[in-house]
């Protein structure tokens, strides 16, 4: 019903903002990823919105990008994940990080978000697979060409190597390498 709001930013009280749109003040819940990019008070801002009507409330959620809003909409479709939890996930990770975690099936990254336990994280990984876009944004994930390389990448990240280090080591591996041999080769390359 309400898809976008453009108006003057009156208040910023995380995670809520008050937006004056032609004399009407809208209370909008926003993820921290959007909150950090808001302009100063009194300045003009545009937010894409998602409107939820419940028996006891009418809630408005705002997002800086289409990707954030779409990710929020996919999250609330997951059984056991409501708008508050979806907002928490987007605040804790961001849409790109969530897409990467789902593509690489990394439950450990989701569990770090407040309010997400192991079972919820596994459900999110299962139900969101393939729904957050096939393009994996950023870093080492872009280098993954096979399931074996994905497993090698997860192992390197779990061992504490950065995306940049893991990405560099994946480039040096033969395309048809197995998981255990690939990990050994990657670790040898990283320890030089």
C-alpha cells in the first residue's frame, strides 16, 4: 500500500525514525544498515517501505535500497521469522552479507546475529537458498566455481583467514582439486 516515503527527517531514535511527509509524521522502523546512511535531522530523505497491518498494529518498515527491502520481504516469508527478527538480521549483517552467507551456507555467521539461534539459522539457509539473487557480492565468494571450492573457502574462513586471503588462495588452486587436497594446498600457499 505505501511503497515509498519522501520527506523531512524529524527524529532518529534507532531503529525508528520520524519522517514528516507534507505535514504527516510517519514512524518508520529501519535496519541499522539504512540508519547509518541517513542524512542529518531536518534534511530530505527517501525510503522504500513495506507496510504491515496486524490485528493490533499498523507497522511501517523503511529501507535505503531495493535490495534491502526485497531481502526483508524474503526473510519474513520464512516460517518463524517476523518483521522484528528480519530487521535484526539486516541490522546485524546487511543484505549483501546475508546473500553471501546463504550462498555459502554459513550458519555460523547468522548465529552471531542477536535473536537468531542455530535452528533458525539453518531454516534461513534452507528456505532462502536461491532467493536472494544468484550473484554473490564481493570478495572470495566471487571466486567459488564448484562445490569443492566452496567447501575449501568455508574451511579457510573458519580458520580465521580473511576474504582477501582466501580469495587469493582459491585462484592458485587447480580447478578439479578435491576438498582435502585443496585445503592442504591453500594452507601451504597462505603460510609462505
